[in-house]
C-alpha cells in the first residue's frame, strides 16, 4: 500500500490557513491551561501537606459547640448520641470524648515549688494520645496517679512564674516532678501522689488515665455519666471538604489553625476546577474546528479521493494514511504545552513558593500522562472523522 507521500498530490490542502492556525493555537492554549491546572493542583496539595503535617497517618481535631449570644445560657455539651453521630460523619475514622472531672480537684507541688491551685482534669481513650508512656495507667486502690500535661500549659507557667517568684522548669524537670493531687467530694477529701509522666502537643489539658477519672467521678462527683464539652476526631485528612462542610453545617467549633489550609484548598480547588473546565472547552472547540477543516478538505479533494478509491484504495486505510499527516502537528503542540507547563511550574516553585525543596523541579508524571491522553484523543478523533468522511465517497 502506498504511503502518504504517494497520495499527497491528490489532497487539496490549500486555503483555510487561518482556520488551521486558530485550531492549532486553540489546542495549544487549551492543553497548556489544562496541564498547568493539574500541575498547580499537585503543587498546592504538596505545599498544604507540608504545612499541615500528619501524625501516624491521621489528623486529630478538637471539636466543641459554637458558643453564641443565643445559646450561651444553655447546656452546650455533647451527649453519647452526638458522639455516635460524629463517628458516622463523612471523613471521620473515629471519635472519642474528653471526659472531665465532676468534682473539685486541687494540685500542689509541696516545698519544691510553693504553688497550689484548683485544677481541671480530663481523660480520653489512649489511642488518641500523641505520647503514651508505659506507666500511664491506673487501677482502683493505686495511690499514684500519672499525669500528661499539655506542653502549652508548661510554656504558660514558665512565662508567669518569674513574676510570682516561682522557678522556671524544663520539660525534663517536669517529668521528674512529684505533685500532690487532692480530690474533694461529698464524702470528704482523698489525696494522691501524682507525677507528670509526659507532655502532650496535641491536647491542651491536664490528662489522667480514663480508668481513674471514671472511678473518681463515681466516688467524688454527683454525675457518673455527665455530658462532655469536647470531642476529638480522628481523620485521615483534616482538610477534607466533606468533613469541613459537615462541621460547618453543625455549627461545631474547631481549631482554625488545623483546618485553615483546608479552607484555602477549597477555594483554590474551585478556581482550578473552573479553569480546567474552560481549558476542556477550548480543546473541544479546537477539535471541532479541525473537524470542520477536515470536512472542507475532503470536500475539496472529493474527485481525487474518489479516483483513489476506484483504483483500489480501501477508504479505511486511505483515512489512516491521511490522518498520519497531522500526527507530527499534534505531537509538537503537546510538547509546546508541556514546555509551557514546566516553565510555569518552575516559576511557581522559585518565585512564589520561595524555591521550596519539597516541590519537585520537574512537572509530575501525571501531567505527562494527561498530555499523552490529549495527544491520543486528538489522533483518534482525527482518524475517525477522516474515515467517516472517506466512507461517504
């Protein structure tokens, strides 16, 4: 079978250069825009992931009820039913309540640090703790109660301690510090020896073992199964749009620092989705313009192509040979778009992201894959349209 060079003289490609130019330009711009949108989406996800590091593959979010002027006189705590509802919410892998003391508690450091104060105690399932020393446990009859203290609380103490004539202490010193914990109830007071066994960067509280607080609430408090003010959510992505939407619909208050990147991500995703839709439209219009051009090309060369069919050329194979004429053009357009996407990626990495080393210097393999898919779509559509028109001869 003859190749395209043999049948090229029979194809009338003169005229309509402007249409062909606009088709090539539109396809190039649309491909460049679509590849850039995909690459920016990948870059933004990488930057947000770096800004919001995860622990053990999960994010942990503290959730409370939003307090407003309208509801501040009510009981805004969570119930067991609320906890189960949150566990079944989209994007939530697990949830646990922070139970608090239902009795008066007081802590003092004795002669080492002449300081004593009333204190609140909380407890949560051990799987939600970021630091879990082996001695963080308690059994009834045990006189020693281990404590996990928030690292922020220790920092706050070290800020005001000098103004009160108190010594500042390091994290290592705090771990060796023994304090006296006093629990007051209707039946009287009971003292326990306590020790700060770890510092927590996740939960801002004074944490004791859950078994101790359940027992102490029953022993000293008036309500064993009281509602709770805070719930911790365990999720694979604290910035998941479905999770943020659920929390907003329920008017739940979360740490804005933990989720602000997710809200930024939502806005950027909307912008990128809009630009991607526009890019797809431009590509579709460019392909449509090529379709009109090919129909006009076949119409102008009808007599010659009919002659080729009469002398033995099969229309399908003839269409394949003619369609190969535009394969190099599509390849060049896609390569130009890839080069443009690489330039914009480098500009973003060096100028906007401050040369962030977390971003790869080259565009993602997904961008190359998308470019190849666009190239294949153009080639297949081009071949299909040519064969369809040639079979009408």
